[in-house]
């Protein structure tokens, strides 16, 4: 069987463009791989194979005619199932939307299509993005490719696992509090959460609007750059997007080293992580010392209320965003006979999962009259203080380094019964969402048991290029490619 | 009228007026048409106004300008920065189960606040003679906010329990709505009526809303008596019923007080058929709307004074400003000026007529005394504004006609009854009044030659007149009388008198 699925997207794109490989040949290799692999991983909710083949033939025709093709020519992109693709089911891994078919393309999907990328299917996740293990899905949990009895991380678990298990080279996830970076860390892939406002959320089913962004997942930073360029930029359909100055690119080593990056190391956070993660990350940082960078230990003052503030805001927004799922305009079949609208709403909305219900209830509570000042307003104060503190740090540093997750992947079902424990694991990732700053998780090694962990970089707003530069350096220094042989 | 309130009742009435910005092209947050009327149900919708998953609100910037114009008309303060809030409640007509609106409890987010409406300057109370008194209240405007209209629910039957189905039409969902909230500063139901009429007039002037469209302007009322609890009346579909509902509510509350029953703070619905207020479900008033800032719409920096002065420069003249111009600059009486200004259509007609003939007083006379009277006669209707507005669009009256009539009277010195005769003919036949005047032999009489011939003839017939005239100027008038008799009153008296003087002096 062809091993083409092991190749990164940038290699494939060039081969297809040069005519050494047809998009159709490649897509059928990918489809075979998914059919073989995903029975074990469970990363797909909807497969879009027929359309994908059709699309690949159209791309081949373009190439034969000598027409110009896009930066994602022939590349299958997997889409988290909370991003709208016209004509495909958009379940958000919720029984509430099990039959809902999107009537329009999200802006990011339009962009991928116009760059000749191929939408290969919709990927599994925690219901409505609420979770950090991808176990909370009516389609069953996503399994960690490195050990199928372990969680893949979440909520974009399907997006990370499908890329990690060599089914697809690139996927899109969404990151509200680490939902791209956590599974990237658990699955040993690269996941990037862009600056708030740099990628259109039009078509992304909202969980917490003020914090979430769509972002890419890939196995190499060389594949992150073209997809990031494809999806970024101002969008008329999203009032919170902004105009970006320039395209991102892969710089040469010399160019990267020509500017003296100032790097702040959040040692406290590294030291509070599991021992193997702490050791692994400290080792990586040591290697950085050979480059002409300014490395310095630094710390964040206010972290005590970060998790509380994050969950108050996220749940408040979620409780409102999820109100629209009342089964009137779309949803699933539910016989209204004998119900007035109130009881029909109540009946219909009972199909939300327990974690979603928990967040709706808590979110409604913190917004109630009389509690707004006690919870939501305070959470916003904490949020702006955290942002202020980060802004101060970014006057001194270009990039901050910290672990992505304080823990290694754990067993399926192990922590599912203790939500607060799980919430607390988000501390390192929510910072970028509370502040809106861009953050990337890149593979940082493996534990003795063979579980991956990630290292996280956070940069100032719209400084994604610095994250990319550092990721390029890391990838040159620490290549885990051979590890994928075991998958 | 047995419920005429007196001061010791301490009647306090506050209003919440909803006005659709019907003159915008598109809805508040999407590209669907603002004009949702005359569409098939749910035809004028898109993913945004249907609240489909993943859709985001896209703010219509012109709606902000329109709303700000309303704020300026009510002398509201306009903040530098405004924002939107979500009002969360479940209802089938609300696609997202929250309404994007503005909310001032946590910050000043609304487009306008702290406004004023002064009855002294309004344009409508003048004609309402029964209500003229000198201590009309100044109405404080609490705030003016911009929000989206929900869809429309149609029940199979009035009683919801017996319904087999309910129809929902989202064509209206997302239509820009401006809410004007007043302090409870009204102490008289008739003031409310005058105020509402004036509001409608202002909307027409600044061109943000066509109040003749069904459902484009709606009003909720709150009423309290003797510092008691406030009762809110909702669902009043027509402005005519607003006054009725207040009067009903006063009677109801008085009766309660008479029987020593405390008035409950509650929301009541206006029953249009029975003309009474009925209690709304108690749940409705306990609703907690869980307001919080809308995350999908960034705060909007309006631009302060620059924004306001730019708006003022493109904004249509307000009725109060017109009234001021008509009385002070044109010298039109206050009474007449108010009649003109009270309807934008009439006032515009007046302005249009002035373009043909710059004589404001005479033109206004023709509009008020002749044209409006005729319009009123033609329809047996008591509401002068309404007829005029409807009839003006298709009537045989046109500005140039009125201007010409004014000119005929002014310049040709035709007397009024003659002028009316010409006016009637013109209205009947559509003929140019100048032509009619010519045909009627009216114009020729100001032909000096003809008059001089007559004067000379009289002077020859009665030679003593020339002599007497030297000592007694009254002789001129005597001769004028003879000429008028001769010409059957068609001679221009001014011209003739001048000619008599000249002729007699030169001949002597």
C-alpha cells in the first residue's frame, strides 16, 4: 500500500502541481488510509469521500489545462464538526443537531475551497466544544493514536487525532480555552490558536464568542503556514475580524536567527507540571541557549482566578449561544403534539449532554439579575488584568514559553466524573483565550511510556510570525518524524 | 369623559415607543430587506436573521445614523461610544432566543439618553384648542435605543390552549427598531395623544420611518395613580387605543383604590376587541433577561462632535425648526404656521409652492383657507391631517396652482371671490388660472388703455368733475366707483385710481 499518507501537505502540493501525482490518486490513498485507520481512532463523524473524489478530478483537470491552482492544491482538509460546510451534516457532536445540515459554507471553508483544498469530512469532538478529552460525544470518544485506551485531548480531538494518525495532513479545529492546543499536545501534532479577530468565525457554531478562534492542526509547521494564510484575514461576515498586515511565511534559519528573539520562560508553570513534562521542556529550553536569543525566567502575577474567570465568561456566553437550539427552525424530529411551546422547548432541549447542560445552567446563573456584578463583571475585571499583565510582559519579551498541558494523556473515562479537575487542567491554555493572544503547541517529546506532550509559545497580538519562526527552529532541532512509524 | 383626571390623582404616565426604521434598505444585522411587508412568509430571511448555527450579526451602520437622528430630534445626549447587549428570553418569534438590544444598567450603551420633549415648542398642540394651557409638562426622555424586531407569531385561535398549530413568520425578524423610553412625566392622557402625534410627525420629517405602514410604530404605556404601583400596558396595536387604554386603566385603578385594594405592579395586555386591559401571565414580569454585552459586535466609536455635526448637516429640518422659521422669518401667524407644520406633506407642499412664488403669507392663506378647506369638504372626515396626506398624493392640487393663485391675488389685485371662482374652474377643468382669468375678461381690465378711454369718456360727459377734483380728492374715488360700475367690478382698483389721477391732471 502506498505510503503517500505519511508525506506532509507541502510535499504533496508540489508533486501534484508538477504533475508527478494526481489529486485523485492522492485522495484515494487518503480515503483508504481513513477507512483502515479510523475504525480504531473514531475521529470522523461525517465522511465526504464522494465529493472529495469529484473535487480532486476537477483539480486535476485544472492542472492538465495549465490553469493556476491554489496553495492547498489537492490537499484533503478535515473540519471539526462545529464549522459549517454547505450540504454536510453539522452535528457539533450533539444529539440536538444530529440531523442538521449546514445551508452555507463558513468563511474559512470558502477560502479552503478557493485555494483548491478538499473538504474530506467532519471531525469528532466534545459536544459543542465543551470538554478537553473528546469523550463527550454521542459518536463515541476519540482515541489517542499513541495508545487507543487513552484520551486524544479536546475538544478538537478528532482534528488532532486524524492528523496524528496519518489519516489527513491538515485539519481545522476551534480553540475556546485550549481546544486545539490540548489535543495537539496529547497527540504530538502542531496546533495553533490565532489572535482573536484574525480568522473569521462566520460559520463556526458559537460556544464562547469572545474567546474562540478557528485554527489549523498539522504535523509540521511547513503545513501550518499555507492553511493559516488561507483562513486568516478580515471578513465582512464577522464584525470582530481585522485587516492583517501581511502573509505568514517560513523564513530561512539565517533570517530567523538574524533577529534576536527575547524569550520569557514561565518557569513556575513548567515546574508545576508533571515531572516528565517539566524535565522534557527544561531540556528543550537548554538547547535554545545555543541560539543568540535572550532567555529569561519570568512569571505571571495573577493566575489564581484565571480558571474561574474563564469558565464564568465561557459558560455565560454559552448559555446564551445555545438558546437558539429549540428545535423549531432545525434540529431533530420531535413530535409537538400535546405540547405548548414552553414544554416543547423543554422537551427538545433535554437532548443536550450533561456537560453542556451543566454549562448552560451555570452560565444562566452567573448572568441572573443580582449576580451579574458578583460573577460576570468580576470575571471581566480579572480578564482585563490578565491581559494587562501579558501586555507588560510583551514589552519585555517577544514570546513566552510554557507547557501546553500540565499532564500527559490519561485513560479514557479516568477523569470524566470530575469536571472541576478537568477545568483546572486548562490553566495554561485559557490564558491565550482570555487575552486574545496567539498561541501554538508544538510536539516537545514523549514520556517513558510513550505519551507525547507539547510545549506552548504565546506571542503578542498578531505576532503569529514569531510563533512560526520559533516553531521552525524547534522542528529543525527536534524532529519526531520517526516516532510516527509506530502508528 | 367621566374619568377626566384631576391633579390630586397624581396621575403619572410613561411611554415606551417602538419605531421601525422602515426607510432603511436592509435589516439591522443582515442583508435581508428592511421592507418585509408583501413577502411570502419566511421569504425575506437568511441564516443570520433566522439565527442559523454559526451566523454572526453584521451591524448596519446606517441604522445607527437613523437612530442618532431620532436622538437629536429629542435633544438626547449621544455618547462617544455605544455597544449592544443581549436580552435573553425564550419565545418562538425570537430566532436566537435572545434579542440584540442596548442596555444602560451596567454602562451607557444606548445611542441616546437624557433627552427632552418640550410641549411649548411642539407644532401640534396649537390646533388642539381644548388642550391649550400654559403649564404643559416637559417630557424627559430616559433613553433611546436601537434593537432588532422579532418575527411574528400567528395563532390559529385567540386562546392558545385550543390551538392545533401556530404559524411563525421570520420576515420581520431583525428589522431595525428604535425604542424611545420616557420618564413618567405625562399627567394627562390627551397629552400622550398629542405627544404620539408629534412623534409620528418627527419621524416623517427626518425620514427614518413611514408611520402609515402597519405596525411600524407601537407603544407600551405605564400608569400609576397617587404614587401607587406602576402598571404596564402592552399590546396596544393602534395609537388611537393608547388614550383609551390609559383612561380604562385610570378607572380600574381608581375603583381598586376606592375599595381599599392595593394596585399591583404588573403587566397587563390591551384587549383590542373588548377595549379593556387584562392581566398578562405573571411569569412575564418575573422574567430575568440575563443581559450581557453582545460579544459578536465590537463597541462602536461614533466620533463625538464630528459625528453629530455631520448628522445635523444632512438631517431634515425638524417641525419645531420649521415652525420657528414660518412665524419669525415669514411672518405667518402662529396658528397658521402650526397647521402647515403639523403635517410634513402639507408643509412640504407649502415649501414647494414657495418655489413658484415667494409670498409666504398669501401662499399659506391659499393652502389653509382654500385648499385644506376644500379637501375637508370633499371627505366627511374629522381628521384634517389624514385626509390631506392621503389626498395630496393624488389630488388636482399642485404647488404651482396655489402659487399662481397667490400671485393673481397679490399682483393682479383680483378680489378674493373672483379668485375663488378662477380657482374652482381651474380645479374642475385643470386649466391654467392665468388663462381662465384672461378668458373671464378679468385680465384685460388692468389694460391701462381701456381704462383711460373710460376715464376720458367720464371726464368729457361730466366736465365739472375735473374742476372739483383739484380741491376735493374724494372725486377720484367717485370716478373709480363709476368705472367699477361700468366694468362690473373687473377693473383693478389700484391701477385705475392711479390712472384717474394721471389722466385728470394731464388733461387739465
